[in-house]
C-alpha cells in the first residue's frame, strides 16, 4: 500500500475510556499507599506527600516550609551534603522537594535494581536531617538574590501582585515575599517545623515493576516513615480582593498583564465546560487571544488563559507580556474577546478544532504509567477518582456551541475583573 502523505492521518476518538485505579493499601504507620505497575520498565517513582502547613504559620514564617524541604539534603546524622549528592548521583537517582499550599513532601526517581540501597538514605531524610547553619546561610543568600531578580522581572512581579490582589496582602496565599522573610528564617525554626509539623497525614504514590513479595517489602520500608496526625486547621483571614494595580517601570520595554477573577473547583459540575471555554479564549495556540493579539496585531509573543488553584481557592487568569506602548490596546482587546465569546456562538469549524485538540491533549496525558499516577493525584486531591476523565471525554465528544456560550455567560460576563499591569 502506498502512503498518501498529502493527507493528514485520520483522527479517531476512542469509543470508551477506562482507566484501572491504582492498588491502595494502608501502611503500618497509617499512611495511604497507592501503586500503579509499570510492566517491563524498571524505573521507579515514589512521591511522599503530607498536608501542607504553610497557611497555618505566621506571615513572617511563610518561607519556613520551603527552606525546610530544600535543606533536607544538606546534611543528615550519617552524611554531609556532598556525600548525599554523590550517593544519589552514583545510583542514578534524583530526590526533589514537593511544595504547594496544599501538600509538602519528597519525590524520588530511581531504578528497581538499586532501590533498597537508595531507600535507606532517602528514608533518613525524613528523620535525620541536621540543617547545618552554613548551608542555611548559603540558601538565604541565594533566595535573597532570587527575590531581587524576580522583582525586576515584570512577569514574575505581575504574578505576585495578582495573587496579592486576589487574596489580600495579609492572607497567606497573597503575602508578598520579601528579603525580610528570608532573614528571619532560623535553624531552630526549621528543626521545629521538621520535628512537629512536617509529614502530616502521609499519602505515598508509587509506580514501578514489582511482584507481590517486592511490593510487600516496599510497603514495609515506607511504613517506617514518620506520619503525624493532621493538626487542627487554622482559621484563615478574610479575603480582601483589590481590583486594579498598575506599577510603572520606566526602564522596562515591556508590560506584563494579568487579568482574572475567582473560579470554580474541579469537582464542580460546570468545570469541564469551563475548561473548554478557557481553551477557546486563550488555552491553546489557536485561541482567540493568540489570533487577535499575537497573529493579527503582533503585540506579544504569547498570551495565555488558564484555570488555577491555590489551596482550596480557585481562579482564572490571563497572562501576557506585551510591548509597553500597546498595553492599553491589549487590555481592551482582551475584554473584547471575552465579550464576543459570551455573546456569539463559535462556528462549527472552530468548535471541531477545539474538540479534537482537547481530546488529543487529554489522551496524551496518559502515555506512561508515570503520567497515570500524576493524573490520579490530580483528581484524588480534588476528592474524585478516574471516573472524572471518562466524564470529561464524554463531554468533549458531545459539547455544543450553545453549551460554551452558556458557560461563558455564567462565569465571564460580569466584569470588572482583577487587572494588574507591571512595566
């Protein structure tokens, strides 16, 4: 058969979409253990996650969790920082901190062949870290420099100001990180956080090629990790939203724009429809915002709209770095594109392009077992399971122009939105 390369391959949408859930166990320390096998692949991925406690700390201690996690590999009772780094390098392994407002933990990438040896040192990071003073001072110096550089970058600055506008300057999700926050971090604070607040209500997510006996051994080893009960949640301060902030920068050649507002969680019945609306607006390279502001007017290299979350709060935000002279016009065009999408149905051709793009993107997210465990974590932490993806595929196969118009009118038709301009 001769292949006709003038024709694109036919795009076939699967009739069904069934994902096998991970095996779930409860370890001897009370931690939940989730496992997805990787037949024939001897790479191992382990993520150990506990409940995040940053929001419960005083605002001037907001950097304590990140410094604590970053310094776990800077020395233990058995090994110094250099020895730890050389050990993981020798065994082709990587350890990385995991830090969000919701979760704190450590991730490990390794090989099945050396896993038992690697796990011994990996486990020591949970109990035997020493937080050397000289390494803390080095980290503090690096972080202060990073803060100074980010303040000069309009994009980083705009994102920080947007979160402050969304939550308020005295909310843990909106607090602006300053050099003073770095300077107040002490070794005693890190040790206290490590020994009393880290590793709460652990969940362990594993992918690997293990037989029953090997899996039992792994569960036994990970069951020895510290697992503290969750502390009572601290009442967060009220949200104090500010609608507009402009920070001029005379020497800047670009302006960074952030426009957004509150949104809904993944568990909400409208969420999947809202992801489709967001994609059409600014969520892919053929979006309305890209066509208008990048392709037609040439005011930016990229503009993007996304749905995001911090802790239990959800929002949408449009982000763009544009030529400074044209930022007012870009803001005007952003509002114009939002207005059109809430008043005029998209045509059939655009609808099918978006439908195929979203289905393709979704299916691509399940290429490997590592992808599968990440997708599971995403829905699990929202109180759902793999059924969410089947529901999403079913919606993507049938949504109409009327559906998208209706969802836009419901969630995007009531400005003013939060508007931040830096530069």
